[in-house]
C-alpha cells in the first residue's frame, strides 16, 4: 500500500469488540503500527479520544446503539470533516448503511468480509473512492423511485442529481458487477468509477435529514 498516504491515528469504536483483533491484523498488514490504533466501546469516551488524538481514520460498528452512533458520525464530520469514517456492520443492514453514508461515512466493511474484501474496501476509500455492492446500489436506486412517487417529474430528476455515468454504475453494480467489472465494461478507469461512487456518496450526504 506504498502508493497511499496512511491517515493516522486510527480509532475503532466497537461494542462488543469481537471484530477488533481481525481489523487490527489487517491494518497492521497495511502498514499501520499498533501504537497508532485507539479503541473504545463507549461513545462518550470516543468523543474524549476524538478531542485528544484527532484520529483521521475511524471505524465504527453500527449494529448496536445505531441512532447515537449515526449522530456521532454527523457531529464528527462537522468537527473533523477531513477524517475518514468507515462503518462496520452486516450486509443485510442496507438501510442502516445508507443512513451512515447520509451521516457522512465514506465507506464500509462487513463482518463477513474476507481479508481481501476488507483490504479492497479500505484501499478504495483511502484512494479517494468508495466501495459499492449490489444491495446498496439497488437500495439507492429504490430510494430514487420512492422519492419520485410523491414528487413531480422535475423534482424526481433532482433527488440526488445523479449524472448519467453515476446512474450507469448503480445499475451495473445492482445487476451484480463489481467496480473492476464496471470499469472493464465501460472502458472507464477504475479510479474514475470509484470517484463517481464517492460523488454519489456525497450527494447522499447532502440530503436533508
């Protein structure tokens, strides 16, 4: 991962911390020293650690106490907008993942991910992109449809103000392709695919709560 600048320090917020050791091993493999990793199970302590250490990479498990953690992400991004926030959760919680992105999370890892999948997602985020899997792509597209049912045709087109390539990426990923396959099929470099996904994330984050 020498081509990337590693943001430090790292803070991991997990309750219970069952995923912590696995994540630590993966981060060490990417070049992170353990002394730059901070962990806590408590949001109040996380807020104090945030003030003390200004972590630039935050992993936060959302499956317990998720409303408070979503508020924490939103507040964190207001205080420290350049930090990277990565949600930890299970794949079936797609609506919760959408809400995390809406609160300011730049990406995610799933509890069931293989080491390679976790590394790919983390690298994508640190490269300035964002990961996207088919359930999330389908959910984003369905949200567009749901919004449009109660809005005029003009308003429907401005829900997320997606570009044609952003729509294309969402449709291809929702059909089962991964980012590399989308890049191959569209003849668009992978970094541009990931950048367009990140732009979609930004548009989700700009939605009114």
